[in-house]
C-alpha cells in the first residue's frame, strides 16, 4: 500500500489494497478451499452465472475462511470462474486479507456506496461482463439486494443460497476433523460446568466457568486462528423451559432441574453439548419425564445412519412421545446439520430431523440428535428436558462424537 497525500476527505481513496503483513495459516488447506470453490463454480455453470456475490456470514466463511464483524457495514465475497475476492471495510485494515483464501478489496467510508463500488471493481478486475449474478436470497436484506441490482443494472440476480447450502451439508474430512475437536471441547466445557454446580451459585457464573474452560482449549488446539464467539447457556428451574434461554442471575437451589448447553466455536464451526441435570434427587414425576426423554434420545441415536430419511426419523420418535401422551410437549425438531453456523448465522435447513424434511442421510453429513419436551410451570415435573449428541454419518453407520454421559445415572448432582 502506498499512501497518497490528501488535504481533504474528498481526495481520499474509495478503495484500497491492504496486503498488510503476510497471509496467515487458515483453518483448512488450500486444496480444501479449491474444492469448495470448484463446487460453487459448478453451481455457477449449471445456472449460467457470470459471478456470485456472497454476503452472508456462512457463505463468505465457507468459501474464504474470513468471518466478518458487521457493526452495520456490508461485506462480500465475489467469485467468478477464475477469481475469488473478499470486499471488506477499511475499519478491518489488512486482517481480512491475512485471514482469507483469495484476494481482497478494501472499501472506505469516505463516499456513500463505496461497498457497491467495490463489488463493481471486483467483477471488473475479473474481466467479467456480469449478465447473471448469483446472490444469497435467504440472508440478503431487500435494500441491499436492490443496491446490488442498481450497481449492476443490466444483470439478472438469481438465488444460489439453496444450492450452496446443499454443498455445505456434505462435510469433507478436514471439516469433520474440526467438528470432532469441537465436540471434544464441548465435553470439556460440560465437565467444568458439572464440577461447578452447587447451591447458591448463579446461572451466569456457571456459564462463565464453562466458557472459560472451552476458550482455553480452543486456543490450545487452534493457535493460528482468532478466538471468538464461544458461549454457554446454563439454565435452572423455569429457565430450562426453552432451549435457547440465556443465563440469568438466578441462584441454584437444591431440587432444581438444570440444563447445560456448551457451544465451542472453532473458527466459525458450531458444535454443541446439551444435557439435563438435577441438583439433588429429582421427584418421581421429574424422573419419569427425564427417563422418557432419554428413551427417545437413545432410539434417535440408533436411527441415524446412511439411507435414513429425516422425516421418517421424526415420525418414529413422535410415536414414542405419543405413547406417553407427551407429543404436545415437544418444542422443536429432533436435530440438525452442523458446520459453519452459530446463533446468528448459517442454518442448513435442508438437513433437519423434522416432519417436513425428506432429505436422505448420506456419508459426510453431520447431524445432532436432540429431543426436548417442556412441562409448564406449576405442573408436576415442570421444566425442560433435553439431551444432545453429534453424529457423523459414515458408509456403514454413524459415529457419535459426543462422549459426555447423559441421563439420571450420570447427571444427578449431589453438591
């Protein structure tokens, strides 16, 4: 980068090249990113696209390894048949280039719509006349889509999000290795939480203990990547009724139903450990409900295998709940895909264990089994009961990569 003298903001550059420092070690090999980009370029060929402009967290991360922080700014990865270029904000300086596969264009704040000017420049540098451009309609605000259209007035914008999602659903060996580490680290967080549970400690204090244990292990395992986004939801009493309830200042009491939820984020890759526990011996109805949910969980683990159909798994597990009169107490689907996702980006909705999904499980898919029922406050056994394991589908079966014990034989805490 060369600094051009300027006496006013109007003289500053709209775009910059900030190759500051050296390219850093990425999460995956160059060959892995080329494999991913080749898959996207095949989608482009099939749809007759000249370029793809990816704007989602998961799209940009999957194909470039760069995970942006928006703070109200826009980011993109522009892919053509020959090039892939991230378009990032000047506030990040050279970091996006250092931590991504491919080239980078930096846009500044000095003139309105510099982001869209950067998109135009990325396409121009590729020598492409973009008549058909792929975008991610599942994660693209209407206003941003319109401005992309305005930037390329002669182009037709078409959705690539569903095809890209289907590509992400099949994990490579390198991805599965990262996911296995995530499951292992989630187990470590669970053990730290289990050891911290006692009367009088608050939910958020327990959550911090679990988060800290996982963050240290992530840093040890992936020393070449940024450390970010790992979290814990630890819930007690009525706060267990929802799977995504954040920790509060409530203090644990003997007799409480508890739920630990560990989410180690390893370079944008989400894994999870979720378990029901009790502080002290549960009452008879709570124990009955817990054991029923464990029965569903065990059967669900058996059903995950290559050739199984998502909706068929859900239907069979529903029958168990129906037999106990608990089907109305279900709160969500039985499981979902893993990969580039978090609590704010990246759902692979085509691979969920729900009644309306007819996807067939294939080798390379990674899915959870996570049945949950909720009994409302004031009723016997009130609370939310759930377990959560992660399975890697192989050629002949599925490997459960979650090792933390579940059920009453493991998770009644006499502390």
